[in-house]
C-alpha cells in the first residue's frame, strides 16, 4: 500500500461553531481561544481498527439485541448506507456505533427523567463495521421526538446518534441522523448549530421505498462522509488517491 | 462558470449529547447483555511492554465545574513510539498494546482514569522527534464538535523543550495546559491532566 498524504483541512464553517448560544450548554463548554492549526502528524494519521470479531450477531439488530419478552413497540425500520471519504471512495472496516431513544422518545439511561415510558424490550444501542464497499445496515424502531431542558419548550426531532471511526484518528466523528419529512428538524436549537442548510440536509436520511421489507419494515438511507486524504507525489506519480 | 469539483463535504458534526454512554459504554449505564464488555476499557495486559502509568483528571467548564457527562478517548504510540494501526508504515507495534482507550468521566466526581503505558517518541513531519504524548479527544453534551488535544509528561522536560508541536504555541504560558503532572499512587506513577474548556486556564486545543 502506498503512503498517503495528510487529511484535507476540516471546513470549520461547515461544522457547527463551538459557541452557539441558542444551545445553552455550549456557552460554558466552548473554547474561546482559536484552535491551534496542526498539519497532521503520524499521531493523527493513524487510528485504531476494529475487527469483525468484536461484533456479535445481534449488534446491528436493535429490535432483538435487548428484547426480553418480545419485540419493542414502534415503527420497524432499516437504516442502511455507506461510509465514504471526501474523495467519494468507500471506507471499509469503519466502526459505527449508534444509540437512540425508544418509540416514545425515552432513553434508557440512569440520568434520563422524561416521563415517557421505558420499553422493557429496547436498549437503544447497536454497532456495525462497514464491508469492503463501505456499506453498513442495521434494524431498529423509529425513535420518538422528546422535550429537553433548553428553552422552556424545546423538542428534539426524531434522531439516531452515530459515532464513526474511519482509518485515522483525524477522521473521528460523532453526528446525528434525522428523518426525511420531519418538520421538527427546522425548529431544533441543536440542528441549527449547523450554519448551512445544505449541511443540515446532509444529515437527513431519505425514505427508500425500494429498500423496505414489504409487510415488515420501512427503510432509510443514510450515507456518512469522513475526511479525505491528499495524494502524495512519489517521484513523478500521484499516489494514494 | 467553471467545472465542478467532485469532492464531497464531510458530514457535519453534532453534539454527542448527554446519553453517549448508551452507544459507547452501555454496560457502564447498566444496559447489559447486549455486548459483553465496553470497548476501550483495557489498554494494558501482562505482556505489554513499557512503563505502566495511570492517567487521570477532570474536564472543567467555564465556571470551573467538572463535567460529569463527558467521554474521553485517547490514542497513543507503544513504548517504542509505534502505533498499533494499519496506517503505521514504520514498523510493527507491540501486539499486546492497542493504544486506544475510552472512559467516561465519573457521574459524581467527574474524574476520568486510564491505566496505560508511557509512549515512546514519534517523529514530526520533518523527522525531528516529538516529545512523548497522548492524543485526547473529548466529547460531551454542549460540545458541538469533538475537541482534540495532547497530553505531555512533566518529567520529560528536555524532550518537551524540543518538541516541534509545543514550539508552535505562541503564548508560552499556555504550554503548561498540556503538561500532565507526575505523582504516585500505590507504587504506580500517575499523571494528572485536567482539561479546561474555557477561562484563564483554557487548554490548548488543536485543529488537526
């Protein structure tokens, strides 16, 4: 395998800023000094890799992986997509971890106090590793919207959290997936930390009728893009991309 | 008009939120039976080469309050300065050291803790050695995009003084925000590394 160059600079105007007062918790948790720009060293261009042996057969099945007495309540869905880099090339072997509320908008977490009921058959966590073409999929139930203490009446749109490991620690990313057609996306103080409407739209999964399982599950397509790498010049050839 | 570039945009970051533990450390929040062990808890085994150390500290917000809902990941080289990664082209790292760890900050005290080894030196882009360091990545509710920083060691004064990355910090008093202080606990060396998100003691964070 040839050497590859460093990663493209992160577009900080595309990502949320650290300080976003409409999301109140960010006010005291946002660094105020400018970040120190550091062209990647080996420390950032390497990263942990997770083998398929780490993943159990039910890890990508949130309908079954915590079930005690039956299936969880809620709309059955499949979420699938690809992990790509900014050069539009697949990222194989990427570890994805996802977590979400249940159909009523309640998380299974000791600090969660929302009055919606816990579902005894739903844990809300899963994970998957992308295949050679960067593909992943999992099965779950559609999470509910829920209120949260920010403004006196702020609600999160239905969403699934994603944590992604690419091939290098420089690519480490946490984001959230939203659902096509949800009007609450455009009323959310956390969504609106993303400055560009096109950036928000990149996080909205598309309903895919062709990928549904008839009489069983709806399907949503959600692609994730990680940072891409520069080509390097080796003698007189471009390498790496 | 000119031709369009074919590159994609990186997916925008969103906060990890208060419940990241459900996905990252489910057993720690009593979601048991889904997978046996949370990833990243154990870095060191009986055959790992190098000096065993404990890394600990807290993450403070701008009011001086420790975060009790943060998650910290670390990434570091082995005792010889090699990374256990397919992207490491310089040689083969210690197979008994993964180099990656993940811990939540404690729900009551806010303290995090890693049992690891002290890493060897890794070269900078131009070949000069960087001082031994551990990459930190911090996410939490209220942090919109994960924060990268580095831990350096207080007993590596000579190496720190020559480190090309530390040399890039313009305001020299801020270098101290990256230096973990050596101590001892039950015969094991400890390094205390507090992270300040904001305020006079704000940690140096990197755009890598």
